[in-house]
C-alpha cells in the first residue's frame, strides 16, 4: 500500500465551499494588519479585501464600539509636532505614528477615520500640496495645492465628520489668505470677499466659491477647533451682515451657504461648535471666573427655536479639547492636566495630572482599509521618520476648514 498523493486532493480555491459574502463577514472582523497578510492567500481574497464594499463593511464592523476606542492626537511641544495614539481611559501614550520620510517636509494637519492628512512644504514654507496617508495600510494619495501662493504658517487645524464612515469621495475645504492682518488687524488691507476652495478626490480637481469676508473672519482668527461637518455641510461661527453673528453652513456638494441662528445667550459667538449624539452643539464658557461651561444642543437641525441648554460643566480655568459623540467631554483644567466628563452622569475623571504639550487635534483612533481607488502610480508605500520641529515662520497662508468623507446616494 503506497502513500496517497496529497496533491491530488488539494482544493483549487481556499473558499470553494463557502459563499463569498460569508467569507467577507468573517474577514471583516479582523484587524487591518492581518488582512494585509491575507491578501496573499488567493486572487479571490485579494480582490475582496481591496474592494470598496469590503472596506465599508470592515470599517462599520470594527468600529461598532467606538466609545472605547483609543484617542488619536496631533500634539505640539518641545519635541516638535507629531501624531500619537493614547488610551482613552488613562490618557497614557500607546505609541507614536511616525510619518513617511520619502516625501520631503511634512506637517500633520488633520485626521479622518484612520487617514492622516499632511501638508507638504519647501524650505521657505511654501505649500507644495497635501498627502492623505493611511498608517495601517501604508497607502497614500497626493493632492495638489489650490491656485495661488500658500504658506505653512496658515495651517492650524482640520476637522472631520466621524459619522460619515467610509465613502466614495473625500472633500477638502480650504480658505486661502495671504496677509497677517487677517488675524491681528482685521479689517485692514483685506478684501470684501474671499474664496472657499473645495477639492474633490473623485474628480481630482479644485473648485471655488465666494463668500463675504466677515463670514469667515472669526474662523481665521480663532486658535481652537472652529468648524464641524454634518448633514453634508461644514459649519462654523461667522457673521452674516443682515443678521449679525450666526452659524454658517456650507454645503460642499452644491456650494450653497445657509445661516442658522445662535442660541439665545450672551456672547455665544465666542463659543465652540461640536457634535453630540448626531446633533449640533455649541459650548460656551459662561463665566471666566467660575469656569462653568454651558452646552447648547440644537435638537432639530437648522431650527433656531430648537436650541436647548442641556448641560453645564465646571471646567475651572481650563479649555475644551474634544467632545465624543457619546457624551465624553475632554478638557484641560489649568495646570491640572487632562480631564474627561461623562455628560450623562456628570462624573469628572482625571486622565493626566500633568500634561504640558499643546493639543492641535484630538479624535477617536480607528482602523480603516480605506482610501478611494485610484491608479497605483499615485499610491506609494511609506517609510518612517521622526517629525522635526517647525521653527521657520512665514507670512500668509490658509486655513483648512474641513476634510470630509461623503457618500452620495
């Protein structure tokens, strides 16, 4: 009796007896690192894992429990500026995400559902373009700059729409400006209107819309996160000449501006916009002496009469950092480090008793397979390096208002 030839029994496909949709349901629950290896199993699995439908399924399944997700931060301190992942329950640093070194000078300016946005600049601070980079898959997409001369000094923030998930398109919203008087000497030497530049990855092109300068002046001058995106629009606190201070909503698909009334309270134009349980909210420091922060909720989107003063939190002499959609309120309190408040129970927890770095951006850290499909020639594998400190100053610049995932049906 001879040994049977095992090769004759080897299946021609690893999934010959399982439906492809069932395989997708199993694979979509695995981490990105594992899926990168499983792409090598067979052509069928590679095609499945690379598809946009699977990327959407994986994102939704792997991020169901996002309330316990780690935190992604862009931090600036003595070490320069860099990207870090911290635990949401202790604020301890898990690891640093170092950026690709083969693209020249890079500065992280934003984050969107697992994708980091960086600006590329030369030795004089002139912006050469942008890079959207997925640190898990190490794939990237290059974005050219809008028309005109732009400088790195104007990039301060990028805000995202974490509810949008994986989609068919990314949109980057930028307001260029080229004079320091935008911040410090308004309204001297500035035009009556400005352009809002919108880049769509699906068309690989920029388009422009004009808006009254007063509507964006506060957006230019502020040093905190000033815009949020929801319901297909980017929102910030601005000024509409006929009606005064208001919320400006810019529909990035149709290039249409809408104006919402602010809550009926004193100096609410100095507040900060955020999102809570899929509702637009405004956070306003009621009294700088006592440190009480009022949180107004717009219960019916776009309706001024639906503003409700729902929460009140004692921040001391602190500042707002980040509001999770599930009601976790992160803030600094003087020199007492970082704290988090559960807005449902009112309980405040100390996360970091000492923390001196400046937090540029904070968001949930998530895993994603996604960047939109494009030619392989525009994607490059990344190497790693430590982000150097930004010491050079230059005049002019621009504000990146938002970078958004949209899915139009």
